[in-house]
């Protein structure tokens, strides 16, 4: 129903746009003679076209939002929508079982069975007669063996596969041989468009739990730290995206194989890009787990423009892991190269800097902290700050492993004139050259001594 209504809205609004434009052209632009059809006439036609296009796009947006809300966020379908929202932030099987209990069983009166087909082991079953019945189990084993391909399927009252949703008495999800069976007598009332969304989230959940399990298993033996580091680094961007009017370079050097530092570059559209850089407290496996958790949480959030919502989601996810004294500092900023501004939340990170060209040289403007540590304290009210950007501005984001590097006398690099001079000199260079200058300075300033922290930074140049 949702897909049909969505297509109907798009086609109807497009037809309306054509008719409205034609009517306006006929009534607003009378052509008395060939001579009167001038540049002015063409300009009026162009303005009318833009106005009609703008109004119809607004109308289409409103109608599509209404159709989505009516079909996917109301009635019986709302049950699955709420379950999906909960599933996005499930990181363990216990989290998953809680979501099943709260939504599918208590609210939806569904019976659920989760089977690991590789081990042929039942991971979860509802306290319901139908899923605890030996007859049901035998039919499931007979009809849905280990060889089933990943996907979502419907079954009828005889627990056989059916392609007709109206005859379905339940559905099952298959991802990596993990079969989730949901027995629901009103399956036909769910909008068909919700099922692909549900399957994608289930698939991500299975992948998440597998990754976390791998990290835990690898960490159990000290001989496998390199494999753990490779798994962790797979969470980081493998290459810098090509973004118009925004050039970016990064540097990541963990103190040991695994790190609590992390960064991400997520284009939202052609003009807006989300930049993220953070640091988890401590070292080792717990820090690596929190780092992966934060990266995954931000990746799956749909509305990345809602910076406050992103921060709260990360805070909830970290607290849900119940790891003692684990938290993160974090900088989130959306760079808009069209409106030339940056909207940001700095959750107790070492202040990122904007180096802005001026007639008297570069000015250094800090993006100061406006939120508390994430994952351990009550976040309270969070305000999104905003600063204007100019062509040629350079944004430097770095963990404290950069500014807190010490010389032989214990003086931190961030407190020295040479650090400030390096920043001002590097601001005119390309981001990669700027990164190289800072890395060279860190190594020279530290001498031959071992670094005491991870070193991570990101440099973005606006307008080029």
C-alpha cells in the first residue's frame, strides 16, 4: 500500500506541476505579437517555472511524509516500526530478546522462535504453545532447512511457504543461517513496505553481534592482537570521499595495536558533510569495543543532521554496554559549503580550531566545548553551536595525543609557540601537507622517546 500510494503521489504531483505551469504560462504571458516575445517574456516564463517547481516539490514532500506516517507509522505496522527502532540499538542477544519481549510479545501478542541453523540450536522461544510444540518444530525443520538463502519469507497456517501476504500467519527472517520465526495471526495487516526495512535491520544486527563476538574472542588470547587491530580499523573510513568544495586529510596512529581514537567522514548531501572525531577513555579491548559501538551507532542513524539526537543515541549505547568507567569525548560537526557555516557539538574534546585567512595573517578560532562527557554522566541540555566559515578556512580536529605530546622537560606541545607557528604556516597549505607538517613536528618535539597516547587528527579545507 505504501509503495502504491507513494508512486501515486509522485505521478499526481508531477502531472499537477505540468498543468499548473501550462495554465500560468497561458494566462500570465499573453503573446500579442512575435515582437512582444522578448527576453523579458522568457524571464517571466523561467520565474514561473521555478515557482511551480518549488511549490510542487514542497507539496510532494508534505504528501510523501503524510503517506509514510499513515502507512508505516500507524496501525498494526507501527508495531514493527517500533521494533525496528529498538533493533537498531541492540548490540547483544540479551538486548534482542528484550526487544522481542517488549514489542512483539507484549504489545503484538506474537510468538517468536530464534534458531541457529548452523548448530541447529534454539536460541530463544516465546512461552507459547505454538512455538514450543514438537509438531511445529518438525515442520519448521522440514520446510526451512539450513540451506535457505538470506531474506524474508511468509508462511501460512500449515507453516509452509506462501507468496501471498493475505494468507500468511507469520513470517521468518534468515540472515547468516540465523532464522527468526514470528507467528502473528494478523500478518496480512502489516504494510508490505515495512518488511524490507525490518530485514535490513535484522541483517545489521546479526553482523553487529558477530563482529562484537569476534572482537571478544580474539581478545581472549594475547597472540591475536594484530587481528583485533585489523578488525577495529575496518570501522574507520578506508578512503577519503571526494566532496565538492571540501578537501580532507586524516592521520591515525594507535599507541598499541588497538585504539580508542576514531574518526568518520559522512557526506549528507552535495553541500553538507558530517565530520566526527573522538577518543574513548582507557586502552585495550574495552576502548576498542566502545569505539566500534560509537562508529556503528552513528552509521545507522538515519537523521544525521540531528546532532543532539546523535549524541543521545551514542550516550545510550555506551551506557547500555555496562562497562565500568567507559566514556568518550567527541566532536561532531556538519560543514555546509553552500551556506558556508559549521554546526557542531563539542563533547569535551580538545578544542578543534578554525584557521581563517585575514589581511593580518591567519586568525585562530576555537570551537569550544558545549557538552559533557558521553556515556558516564547525565548529558543534560545540549545546544548546537554554529560558526560562519569563509573560503580558505582550515578546520583542525585532533585528539589530545597531538597537543599533549611532551618534550624532555615535560612541556606539552600545545603550549608552545612553535606549535602555533606551525598551525599558522600550515593553514595555507593543502590538508595533506598540513597533516605532514604536524606529524613531523610531533616526532621532532618528542625526540626518540615513545609516545604516550594515540595520535589522531583530521584537517578539512573549505572552498576548494
